């Protein structure tokens, strides 16, 4: 037996005439944006699909890790077949990350916000930072739920590091996240790492605005570490071929030029040597910077003055 | 162990080793750190190759350390074996008789140890990523369930008060009624509405109104726990009393709710006083549907409201039936008008001097398709309440004029037709035009039309109706005060009004049994006063010849009642006018 809605509506019609029914503003954001109250809200999570390759686990494979599944390896191998240097590129990027964190730790930075942190494999930010300065605090952020779950396991028992599942494209959510807030004091300098992630953010998702939002939350003396895939200085033919390859992967890459990457540092002062191929960024020895442009990744570190 | 004699050559070897390893996999250390590590392992290997007996465990240890330092790939093993094989003996000057043999055994131990460590590491990593995937999936499912629960909560609760909303209430009520089907179980509803809540919104603003609402909601739901309290919208709430044992249970719930509201709510420094009204229904669940229960509770709430609010009312089936019937009847008036279900009868007003027919009063009847012919007292009151009296009265007026014209043509002394006008009709602007147009259209002489109004119509003090009546009187239309004597009966004000006749209520006539009864004296003075004011007097409700005699003796001008003729159709009046059939 069901009550007809009409009957109930009729009963409440007196009330409807009153004012206290205009309550749209109390609905959660998702439902409000949907317009109708009973639409599926956007905070409903997606399910985990390990049948699809994940860039986080492919990256782990390039670095020599075994935190990956057959689908990831198959995708990575396809990539390697097209771009044989892919693993070296990943390793060079990871080494850049290590040197950059080391540099920042030496510069006195004790707070790190690592966005697009990936699967914690080897040489993680908190290991580098806390080895040098045990009071360093690190928050990892990734959209990949498996990467996040794995990070959480690795970080269990480490009071100075945590992980949150958020999307770089929603920086205001990252900044407002309670776990981020409780680990990081934004009145003090923070190093924000956006390393090998920005090429997953389409121009339509306005990466410059994302970075501006992050910058606005930072105290003077903070840093931004950026790296991303670039087609800078390549011929038309090469560029076309590279794009061809990227298009075929699940996560199309948004390759960008050195000028574009430099523009992302808007508001920051670039630390020497500026935006360069990642092996050229403060190399440990001259020979390790050889063949640098084959690295594909451009990177740099900027400091927020003031 | 002190500084080894081959420090320089060991360093060169370690550098070569490091170079060979570069790029095999990601090595999370600086070049210097890598070289330092390899240098240490080089020394270990050199010492072992020199020592007697050959300690193969060192081979395992070197391999394990490499893998632990993340130098962990097939390529790294291959390059390691290669560089050791090619350079270690030469660089560190390890030549000895059995060196090839010792080297082979040590390398075998390194390879074995490395493969073992690498396999363990691979398995560990596979296990950990699989566990992470499982955790992530479990987490996603938990979050999905939580979001579904949240979604469901949101769909079934009112966002302002967080009380169950109409949807959830409907579900619970339907379930309660369903569950009770076939059993003798009873259910109750309290339909609660805050009295004049709009005023709180208006005087304090919506924000405070909302907070007062939240406070009221919280109090009520706490006071009636564990019964379900839902907000239907606005300031309307409903309480579901499942498994009631009788009316008393539900009345107690209603009283608790009203008591909870009685204390003023302090919102933002304002003492906001809220009262509520409750409509209570309580019955065997099997005897009713949820819709019925809700409707009954709603009507009952209206009773509590019309009784002044701040109280509960208990459902009364008879009263509800009556009201419903009335409502149905009033709703049928417009269609009845459209379909021509109304018609007029006319009752004679006879001269008390010579018995001649002075006029007739038009009386409306309704030939209702289901209920048969209805007298005006069953529906005029309803029509007055709902405003339908305006179209209905307009129709009566027009119809009476139309039929009266027939009598005018039939005789030189035609009776006037007297039509009742309701307050709303008189107050309505445009009455004068309406009457004028009617007279023009039908050709009825104005003095053959009499409009009957009640005393109260004139007593409102409003200027406009008096002016309208004066205009009509100036046209020649007769104006009568109906039911005189039952209301305020102020003769003084009649002096200033355009009235031609007083109709004295039947109550006085009924009192005329004994001569010199008080009613007769009242009536006598009334008649003489009326005459002094130049008004004629018609007595209503004259049923007997005796009454007619007394009225005549008093000096009353005319009479109306069964004694002079019952209400009859227009044709009968026409016949009587023509003198053929005295009624
Ligand atoms: C190539 S890995 C980089 C890992 C680490 N930053 C490094 O450079 O060694 C890229 C990571 O970014 C994550 N990612 C991709 N798009 C993202 C987004 N919109 N928000 C947050 N993380 C994202 C992927 O899940 C993956 O773990």
C-alpha cells in the first residue's frame, strides 16, 4: 500500500505556501549542481578497476618495481616498444625528484606536498627528506586509489607522513582536506611537488589556474617542483610520431614546450638552472647529464619570494 | 679490518661496477652513495677470494645487500657478474692458482643469492600491491555503501531539521498499515502545524524563523520518542504512532508534543513563542488506508485551527462526513448552474385587508441529480461561505425577473417579485448596473421588483451598499428588510435608509396564539413604528387564519405563509393572477 504523493502534498499545501520550504541551499554541492534533488550526487565514488592499466603502476614498472599487474606490464611494454627510452625517462625523472627534494631539504624545507605521488616504490619523498631531517612532514596526494592504499600501508606508523586521495585538478579540495591541514602548516614554507603529473592534466582543465590556486595558499619561501613530458626542440616529424604514441595509450599525454612549462612557474623565482631537461638539473656529475634531451621530461624548481 | 692494500684499484673497480649498473633500474641514491656501497662489497669479495677456506656465505650476503639497496633487476645481476668476471681479478690483483675455481664458486653463490633475494622481493611487492588493490576496492565499496546510505538519507530527510521527510513518512505509514493488515492493530497520526508561523518569519526574518523551526522540530521529536516525527514541509509535521492501544495513547503523544512547544524558544536573543495545533486520528489500521488517515488527520487539524489553535482535536467521523458532504455539495453548485439544475418556486405575499396577491417571494430550489430537490437552507449557507452565492444569486435574480414579466402581461395589478440578496451581492460593485440591465432586458417595471436584504447587510456601516440601494430605490425598485426582529432591529436607522417594507420574522407570528401575549404587544408597537416611518409591514410564517386575524387587528399590512399559499411554480402564480386557480 502506498500513500499517493498527491494526498501528502495536499496535506502539506498550507505549509508549502509558507516560506520555510526554500531549502535548496542546504543540499550538498553535488545535488545542487545536478539541479534535481534526487540525482546521483557526484560524491558517489567509482569502483576500483584493476583490469585497466594504471599510470602509477606502469611507472613503477619502468622504475624496476614489481608493484604492478599483468595489464600494467602489457601497457608499459607496448610503450617501451614504441619509445625504448621510456624506462630511462622514468628513472631520470625519479632521479630529478630525488635531487630536487635533497636540494629543498638542504635549503631548510620541512614540509612537502607531493601531488601525483604514485606508488611508493623506492626513493620516496619522505625517505629522502626524513633521512636528512627526521621532523620533515610529507603529504602524498594521488587520484589512483590503489596507489593511495599502498601508500597508506607503507606509511603506517610514520607520524610525519600521510596520504590523501584527491585530484590535482581540484586543488581547493586538496588544500582544504583535513589530513593536509593537520600535517602541513601553511603559514610556514612548503614544497609543492607536481612531478611527472601535469602531462595528465589537459589544457581544458586549466593547469595554470590549478598552480595559481596552490600558489595562493603558500607562504613566502615555499617552493614549486615541476616536471612534465615535453616535445621541446623536436622536429615536426618527431613530434607527430610522439603524439601518435601518446594517443595510443590510455592516458593521453599533454606534452608542453619549455616556454609553457616556464610560464607555469608564474609568481615563483626559478632556482638555477631554470627549466631544463631533468638530467641537467643540478646533476651529480657532468656525465650523468649527457644525452639529456633524450630524457623527454623537462623540470625545474621555483621559489616563492617575498 | 684495516685499510686494504688495494685502495686505489678497489675504487676504480667500484666505479666501473657502478657505471655498469647505471640504468638497469631506478637506483634511489646518489652516484657517490652507490659507489661507496659497491666499494664496500668489492672489498668483501676481494677478502673472500683471498681467504681460506672460501666462505660462500659472503656471495649470498653481497647479493642480498645489492637487492636490499634496490639494485634489483635481471640486468643488474648480469652486469654485476660480467664486470666482476672481467675486471675484479685483474683490478685487484687477485691472481692465484685456484682463482678461477674459487671465482666460479663465489659467483655461483652471488647468482644464487641474488636470484633468491630478487624472487623474494618480487613476491613481496606483488603481494603488497595486490593487498593494496584489495584494500582500495574494499574501501571503494564501503564508500559506495556509505554514499548510498547518505544519498538515501538525503532523499528521505528534510535538510533543515534533519527529520524524516514526506517520502520516508509515507513509506513508514504504508508499512505500518500493511503490517497491521488482518490484525486488530491500531495506528495513530498526529498532524501538527505551528500556529501562525508565518508571523514569526515576518517579524523576525526567515533565518530566525528557520532556527525556531529547527528548535521546535527537535523538541517535538524528543518529546514523543520513539515515535516517528516527519516534516511534511513548511511548518507542518506529522507524528506516526504505531501499535496504538487506543485513542488515549495518541492523545498523550499530541499533548506531549504541544507541551514541548509551549516553552518559548530562545533564538538569537529573541524569545520566540510557538504554539501548535494537532489533528489526531486513531483507528484500527485495517479499517483505513494511509491516504484516508492523512486526509482525516488534515481535516481534524483544521478543526483544531478554527477552534483557535494551541490545542488538539480528535477525529470525529460524523462531523467529517457532514463537512465532506457539504464540501461536495458546494463543489457541485457551479455545474448545477451550468446544467440548469436550479429552479424557482414562488410564495404569495397577500394583503391582510382584502386577501389580494400583492407579491411573491422567489425561492430557489436545486434539483440535484443524486439528492433530489433541495431546499435553499441546505445549500445557500454553503454558497455564501464559498462566494458561489454571487453567480447563484445573480441567476435567481435574472430568472425571477424573466418569469415575473409573464404575470405583468396577464393583469393590470400584477404582483411584484421579491428576491433575496446576500450580503456579498449587495456589497459587490456593479449591482446597480446588473439590476438596471435586467430590468431593461426583461421589460419588468422597476416597482414590480423587490429586493430583500437582511438587517446585517445594512448594519456594516459601509457607504457603498447604501448608495447602491438608494439608487435602486430611486429607480422605483422596492427594498425590503428581511427577517426583521431577529437581529439588531434598530428602527431609528431605518429612517435614513431607502427601505419600503419590513418583513417580520416568523418567530413573532408563532407567538400570536393568545391575545395580549407579549409577542403581540411587541408586534403591535413594531407595526405602528413602521407605519410612522412610512413602511409597510409583511408578517412571515403565517400558518393559520387565527394568526392572520390577529395580524390584521394589529394593523399589519401583508402576510406570507402556508395560510396564504405554499411556494409554487411560476405557472401556478400565473393561473392565480388570472384568477383561475386560487392557491
Ligand atoms: C608518473 S607518476 C609520477 C610519480 C611521482 N610524482 C614521480 O614523479 O616519481 C604519475 C602519478 O600521477 C597520478 N595522477 C595522474 N593524474 C592525476 C591527477 N589529476 N591528480 C592526482 N594525481 C594524478 C597518477 O595516478 C600517478 O600515480
